[in-house]
C-alpha cells in the first residue's frame, strides 16, 4: 500500500505521548499523508480503539478534508466546522472533535484510518460513526493507516 499516514508525535505501532491522551491535555496529534490516489475527491479520518471493553470506541472523526490537503496540524480545535469546509463528528465521549486515549487498564491500540474517497461527503457536522460509515460505503478508493499504543489507568468511569 503506497498511501501512508504518519505523525511527528509517534511512530507507527509506537507509544502515543501523554499530551495526546484524554487526561494529559487532550491535544490531537499532528497527522500527515502521502501518495493519495489521483482520483480522490475528498478524505475522511476516523480514529478508533478496537480494544475498548464495550467494543470499538471512536475517538475522532474528520470528514470533508480537501483532496489537496496533506496534513492535520496538532491541536485541531473542537469545533463543528474547520477551515476548508472540513467537519468533525461526535466521538464516543459524546463530544465534537478529538477525544484522546483513556483506557481503563492495560495497553490499547489506537488506529487512525484515513480514507481516500471518490466523492465529497454531504454529512453535516456532528455525524455519528454509524452515519459516517454509511456515507463511506462504496466510496473508499484506498485506506491509509497509522496505529499508536497508549497505556494509562483512568480515574474516570467512562474510558476507552
């Protein structure tokens, strides 16, 4: 797969720094990508944790990313709409935008899935993971992935 997603904050399969965790600052990591397919009309990002006790937990979704974009800077604001028409969905914590790692115990894997799409999504800001998954159906040209790991005991009851 030539479509690559990277971060200046951590290596693929490496530890995610605490500043990106829910309890350590909740700052979204910087992400960059290369070699998207030429026919890409838009991009969509989903960050999730497949190791969460309740099943796959969504930490972040951004969609309507222009095909010419090559990165998301660190600390994306928690607003419904972003520059260039990008929109953010609701995370598993019930908030708009990024919700960093906060596993209840052990080490969890956090996947950043970046989808190159053959169309522009018309979803409004605040979409759920289910709504985003339905909109992606049949439109994914290629997927780029980055995975980081995070370990930290949470004092809160809602964790993922």
